[in-house]
């Protein structure tokens, strides 16, 4: 027999769910931030090395329109991820309460 869907959780069960969801918030924030910083630093170093090899002593070459377009798409994807993941977690938090 299935349990009643309207059965209330014990205080301990509710506390565990709340804690798990809050841990998911923190973990998602740390992972997104860590990946973003790592990718930014590695790509900047790679671009600087390539520019110096191409003869730009400052380590920076002018950005092409294609590169600017790619930067815009990348920013859109990361912006959506940064907004969408916490929103899903907030929704999960309210639905489980």
C-alpha cells in the first residue's frame, strides 16, 4: 500500500531535506565559479602565448568580429547557467517544503 501523499514529514526528515538542498546551492555555486575562473585563466594564458608567437609583444592581439561574437555567445550560455541552476534549486526547495 502506498503512503498517503499528504502525510507530513517528521521534523528530522524536513531538516535533512532542507540541509541537502542548501548544500546543493552552495556546491553548485562553488562549481560554477571554479569552472568559470579556471577556463578564463587558461584561455587568457593560451591567447597571450599565441599572440606573442604571432609577433604581438604586448601579448594581446586585436579581437575580430568572430571572436567578439563567440564571446557574446559564451557569456549568454554562462549567464543562463548561473541564473537557471539556482532558480531550479529554489524551486526544488519550495516544492519540498
